[in-house]
C-alpha cells in the first residue's frame, strides 16, 4: 500500500536525471539522496510478518472455570458434596472422600472437611478428607481401627416376592414366543393402545421405556432367571437349538429333494 | 508314600524295581506291578546291597488278593476302571478316577507320567538317575557334589564353633546378652549352610515338586516357604489390605504360616463369599508352618462388620475360639469338627479345646457384607492356655487386639471369607436360635440435604 509513496522520490530523481541509463550503484545513490532530502524520519520500513489480530496467538484469557475450594476446612458436608474442583491432582481424596471423573473431590460421608498431609500414605501428597466428628483431626492414627458409619436403619423385612398364582414362567429354553397364548409378551402392548403416551426423542408419541420394560409384569409373565455357570441348563439349551436346526435342515432338504422329482415328471 | 499304603502287597518290590521290571515283564504280569514310584527309585540309589528279586509267582498271587480286599470297599463300577497308578496315569479322566477311587493325587507332571507309561509299555530298561549316560550331566553332578562337600565341612566347623561358644563363660564373651546374640547369628548362619548344602540336589527338587518332601527336613520347609511366598502369601497380603483386616482387627499382621480354609469339600480362597448353608458347619483348617518344632495355637473366628443401628456404627463378634491345638510342619490339619467330637467325649472341662463353640456366620438382609477372619494365633512358648478362662469371653463386641494382648498370643496365619444375606440365611439363623433377627432388614438412611442458603450480597 505504501509502496507508491516510498518510491515517489526515486521516480522523481530518475525523471530528473533524464532518460539516460545509469549504473545500479548510481541509482541507489540517487535513491538515498532523494530520500534524505524529502523525509528524514522514514529511513527503513518493516512489514508485518506475523498476524497480530484475531486468534493467531491463541486465546489468552478464556472464561474462568470456577476451580478451587468449594468447601473450606471445618465446613459441614453431606455425601456427594463437591469439596474441591481442580485440573489435575493438586489434591487427593483422603478419608471419606473420592475423586470425581474430573478429579474433583467429593464427600462420601457427612462430616467436617479437613485439608491435611499424610506422610505414611504418601510423602508428597496433600489430601482432603472428611472427619466424622467435629473435634477429630485427620489423618486418623495409622494402626487404629477405622471409624465407620452404618448409615442404615433396621426395618421389618419385606416378604419375598413369591410367584403369583397363574403366573406363566417362560423358560430359558423356549425360542421365540414361548407362551403361545393371548397373554404372550409380544401381544400385550399392541392390544392396549390407550396407554399414556409421551413425546419421545424422535417427536413420536410412544410409551416410556420403563413402561415397555414392565410389559412382562403386566402380562403376568416371568422369565426364568439366568444362572451363570449352570452347565446343565446350558447343555439343554444348546441341545434344543441343535435339534431345532437339524429339524429345519431336514425340512429344507426334503423340500429340495421333492422339487426335482416334480420336474422330472 | 501314599501308594504303598494303598497297595501293601507291592511294598516288597520297591527295594529293587529294576530287577522286578525285567523279570516280571518277561513273565507277563500285570502292568501295575512293573511300575516304580519316584521315591522307590531313589531308595535304590542309596541302598546298594539290594535284596534278591522276589519270585514272580508271589506277585501273581498277591495281585488278586489285593483286588478282593478292595472289592469289599469300592463299588463295582469303580472296579471296572482297572488299575490306576499315580505315577503312570496319563489321561485326565484316569487322574480324576484315581483321586476318586484311591484318594491319591497323581505324581508329577502329566508329561512325565506319559513318558514313564510309554517306557513301561515298551519295557525299556530303566537307568538309575545317577547313572544317566550324559557327560555334561555327569560333570555337573560332580561339580554340585564338590560344592555340597564344601558346605558339609563348613557345617561341621560351624557346629563345633557353636558348641565351643556355648561352653564358654559369658564373662569372656562379653556378657550374656552379647553371647546370646552371637549364638543366634551363628545358628542362623548354620541354618543357611544346611539349606545351601541341599538346595542344588536334583533329587530334592524332584521330591519337593512331587509333593513327597519331608517337612521335618529344613530344606523342604525352606522350599515350601519360598513357594508359598511367591504366590499364595502375596494374594493373602493383598486381601488383608483390601479388606482392611489390618487396621480393623489387628494393628499389624505378618503371616508366617500358610492357613487354608475349607468347608467340607469346598475350598475357600481368601476373601471369597461363602454361602450361608455351606458355612453353617465348622470349617476344616490346615495350617502349614515353616518353622521347626511343634506349636500350640489358638484359632479365633471374628466377624468384623456387625452393624449397630443404635450407634450408627459397627462392632465385632466372636464366632469361635479353640485353644491348645497342636500343629507342626508335618501335622498341618486342624479338623475342627473332629476336635468338637473329641471335646464332647472328654469329661474334664479344662481339657477341652473349644472354648467358644461355632456360631454360623450370619448377616441381616440388606446389611453390608460381613468380613470373617479365621486367625491362627501362636501361644507363647507352646504353653497351654486355660480354656475355662477363655470360655468367659463374650461373643458380642469382642476385641481381638485385647484378646491377643491379654493371652500373649502371636498371630501367625489368617484365612478370610465373607458372608451376606442369601436364600438360605433365614434357615441358618433360625437353626442358630436367632429367629428374632430374621425379620430385620437394613435399609439406607435418607441423607438430609443441607439447608438452602440464600445468596447474600457478601457471598457474591
């Protein structure tokens, strides 16, 4: 942009020196002389080689992440309260505390926050813990029994859910619609379209997932529980599958065998 | 040798099996008689004057006799399995049958058993281990024997030195304490030499690997200890720290004995969940010590997680105490059920061993799992404890630390298991006389949220 103005004196000098061809050194001299005479301050120009504006140098100061202590020492916390937010592990979880997924430290017991060091556990780390009583200090003595809270109440025991009269048990072995009756799992939801429908993610009105999951319960059908490691059931199941496959194959081959016969005639 | 005990008729052959093999194979006798256990062949190496081979007809007659005797005990379908030799069984099925019928574990690796079996089938000549015709092997053996001789002379000098020091006046050797310390270090050195003398012996190694090592000998104890420390003890240590046994029940614990726990035939690895129906009866405990001599131990079973809803905390409960149980490196089994039966027979209450009878481990429904620790506590100087005194200990809020301190016990081994509510727990609790506890269920307490704080001007 500035070039025309800079070279203006040169142009002027070259014009002054008529149209005669001069050597390069003399051109430079003329250039210098002309420059000095017209603007002594602008002896040399430096172009921008690096983008100065925009995001060229990286954002220097983003929004704050609100890190740091959320609860101070001695403050009362309940389970789940976040005590400290951090990037990395400046602080480690001590007694009755745990790391969150972003290294934030949260309480697992209700109690009083303590910031402390535990050289026996680790010589360099600083810990955040929750003392169960207000007057206790952390760390607890190393060989003493741990202090723990039950956090449970004793109530009368619920009666175990028994199999209801007339409940159909769908065995593990049965393939497909095992019941074969009108109370089969697949049939029920379609029969009753008047269930309360809600708008799902795809903007379609549908039953909520938990309602779909309860379909068997509504139809009074119970699926036999899967017992891991039950080789007897696994063997029966695989035998049933194999025999079903064999049966299917037999049918297929008989059909194939039947066809050419028909053609021959 | 378990094999010999099962088949007493072949005992006489063990003296010189090489001879028997040649003669008997020619005779067409049953294959079982041609077998040679590893131990038998080692005897052959040591005892040079071999007795003359027994006449083959005796072998032929003795075999059916043995079969008759065994037929009384074993069912018919088991007899169809034929002869099973722990040294020669090759197939997995045969191994299983051997364990089931004879109650004997197969010896050594399956590969070795297969090789032995092939060689017996082909009737190849058995060369004694020491005479194997490999030059390098023989040179190496020579070298090892030299080293052993060196160690033996060192042992001699060391024993002599110890004897001299013991005879010395304590004033000369710098006080009684200094003398004791010096003697201790010298004995340690001697013990190390004894181990070093035998550790390179291939026969010792083989015997140990076949499980035929004599635990009364220091070298086998040493090898067993090393093996235990390489895997089982590491697992145990990990479980002790993971389950917080160490700060909760005892301030410190350094297991020096291998304690195995089993309920009937069900073995329990450290910290495993045990079904309440299984743990209703007393367990079997086998404690392998690696130190010389007999010990008297006290076995204590503690539950470390007994909920106390009133105090919102936990306490301990004692499930079992048996005192004055003798164990030694060769006597590892502590069959608690049998001890219980013997106790019932003994009239004298002070001579009984079980101070606090077995209470089956139980847990309320919904309560967090209970850690149960079976501690093997060594009694100091193998002195018997007063069972009547121990009988007074209360089951509830039993503190193991104070029990250990007051009776001067030293924990040497521990076995762990866990229990929680399961289907059979209600029945177990009813039978244990805890019917009132069956209908108690634990549910989580609601956590009261912190009161909502209005954001004030100062907080902003």
